[in-house]
């Protein structure tokens, strides 16, 4: 398990989540400062991971005993021999901060939610940096989460079970396959001893690409 601490949160990323693509007004900037302080003080970010061998039993692709359905993940991992499963969370305290803010101040709740979303993305990025340091000479694909492309959300319970995430991280999943705490992420990263071809990512494989509000503004998530 990787114990993580929150560095200053990427404000521009958080403002984009709030739909603010220009310079924020002073009140919003001050609110972001307040949310950042509370998130840094109250949350307990953590990351767990496990490396599994990839097996190809045509037409099945398996990471250990976990079957990975869909053409998108097959393309992503086509030159990989192993896969790294990871789960990251800001902890339940992030959910509590968002909920408490929403009781009396919806603007603060929106800001807290956006800052927490930016924070969990940073935690994932920093964890990936540590993975790369621990595995020099190994080539990594980009992170791919259930719900991207045609990789189903229904994999969440199996991923959490493989990682023993409830015991180690306090991470569970609802019958609708939503992670609890909400500011949490599961993802897969392909590993190879050889250089990897760059593949399509982001909007090209996202299920929301036709209705995405970010794309309508000429931005991305």
C-alpha cells in the first residue's frame, strides 16, 4: 500500500470541473483555497496495487483470474505481458466534506467536489510515478478504468476483491458498480519489457464523447 499526502491541488483542473475555463473571480478562488485546506487536513489518501500475469486464451484475455472483456482493453494490452491493477481513494472524509458543505452551501459543495476530483487524479498520477520508479526498464500503457470504452463497470467488484480493497483501503462498491468512497478510482496499466506503440486515448475511447460538456467547450476532462 502506498500512503499518499495531498500536495497543492491543481486549481485549473478543478476550475475546469466546475465549468470555469477563464480566470476565476476572487470569491471562487478564495473558496477553492478553503476547500483545499480542508481536504489536505481531513482526508487520508491511499493507493493499493497488484501486478498480475496476462494470459491469452483466445478469445479470452485474463489478468490472473480476472477476465478483461472488450476490444479496447485488448488493443491497449496487445503487446503487454503483465497488468498492474490499482485502486486509489481520498478516503471517506472527502465524501463527508462534500456532504456537509451541501447542507448549507451548494456553491461550496460544488467547489469541494471539483477540488476532490482534481485531487484524486493527482494521487493516481503520483502513484504511477512511484510504480515507474519501482520498475525501471518497464514500459507502461496509460491508465484505463472500468467504464472507459467498452470495458464494463461490472468489473469493479472483482477488481476490489483481487486487491482486498475493502480491508486494505476501506473501498467498496454499490450494486450499481459505484465506488464508495466516491472520490476513488480503479484502473489497469499494461506492462511490457519492450517499447509500446502509442494508442488512442481520452475522447477517442470515451463513452461520453458525443454528449460531453467539456468537448462542447473545446476542452477535455
